[in-house]
C-alpha cells in the first residue's frame, strides 16, 4: 500500500481512523521522544506483574500478539523482561506504526515485528501463547460493523494454541450510562496527561448512539500552546456477564475477571478491569 492510500481514511469507520496522527513523530524532539518512551515503558509494570502472576507456566514459550498495539510499548516491555520469544504488534494507524518502529530502535528490540494493518485484513496467526487487547480494544473494535465483535474474538481464538491466553483490558461504563439520563443524555469529562505527553488535557463529550454504544467526542489541548486536535471513538459498554458469555460462546474453556491488575500495582480507578480467557 502506498503512503497516499494509507492516508485515505475517507471510507473507513471512525474508530479505525481515530488514531491517524496520534504519536506523530514530528511532535517530539529527540529528548521528548526518549522521555515519552521511558514513561510509556514504565506504565506497563501492572501488565507485566499480572502476566507473571497469572499466565506463566513451565511450558511458557512467549509467542505474543497484541491487537491494536499502538506504540508497541507492552511488547517491548515483555521483550525487556525476557518473556518474549516472538511478538507481533498489529496496528492500523500509520503514525503509530512509525512511532513503534522508532521506539523499536530505541529499545534495540529484535523480537517484535510491527505490522501496519487493519486486523481484519490479516489471516489469523498460528500457535500464539497469548493475544493481548489492552486499553478497551474489544470495546473499540466491536462497534465497527455488525460482525466485528465475533470476527475479532474468532480471530484471536484461532490464532491461539491450546491453553493459550486472551488478555483483555476493559472499562466498565455502567456509571457513565447511569449518569446520562440525569444530564440530558450527555456527559462532559476531562483528564490531565502526564508531563511527558505533548498534549496536556483531553476533554470529552459522551452520549449514546443509535446502537446504544457510547460516542466519545474528544478534544485534545496541546501543552504550552493553543493548538487543539479532535477525534471520536465509539465504545461498547459491555457488562461483565456479557463478556463472559461471549468468550464462552467463542469456545474459550475458562474465563476469569479481575477487577484490577494486581494488588500493589498502579491502578486507574475509572472502572478498568481485566478479562483473562484460556483456550
Ligand atoms: C485505545 S488504543 C490502545 C493502544 C495500545 N494497545 C495501548 O495500550 O497503548 C487502540 C489502538 O487500536 C488500533 N486499532 C483500532 N482498530 C484496529 C484494527 N481493526 N486493526 C488494527 N488496529 C486497530 C488503533 O489505531 C489504536 O492505536
């Protein structure tokens, strides 16, 4: 695919194009790039601790695929922890893929392969020990089409070896859904980013769309500047029992829910929980 085709986002679902331009390398000076990467690697402590606690067994091989891998920070952390034989990061956004490639050089990764593609354009992989979908990836991909949810889960199931793990990070949006009718159907939220981020704040307007998915209209305010950027995500507000049933229907033998990553790890207390399913 040429770069011009990569940038032709006109016919794609909003969620697929929402991350075009995210982590654009031109937003970072060399020292900012390094500071940002170091911070991103440190945010993976909770994932690493969880994987060490719950997923490693004596026959662990460490073939891991991350779906919607962003800058591939978690795959690089797994490699740095010597937990990876081979890692695949599948990421649709070209700017994030480019960032991930530069990040790869920064950490001298030899085991992670970044793939710039829509997951649905890829055949399932084979014999993976683990598939990771962190930061609401199932909730983000499911609204993309009528069968996206089942396609994604089947892709993951087929890619895994027997007893392989699917690790999903989800957010429980039930309190947002409950607040909407009390606010004329629309909530406004905001969050401050850490100092290493070129953006300082994100402001969101949240409301339900016709499918009862949550539409998040986001405004990003740049640090030390009046510049703004905008994007939209549509996220599916699953209940925990819904996600357990879906994974069992897909064929997973065991499904467990963890309300936080680990007892003493960093926890975002905004409804985040972890789903671990074993084939
Ligand atoms: C919420 S971000 C999470 C990024 C990363 N996992 C993290 O934790 O930082 C979701 C990512 O999934 C990517 N994405 C969304 N749909 C995708 C698809 N169908 N195929 C591949 N990547 C996708 C987006 O471009 C975005 O970078």
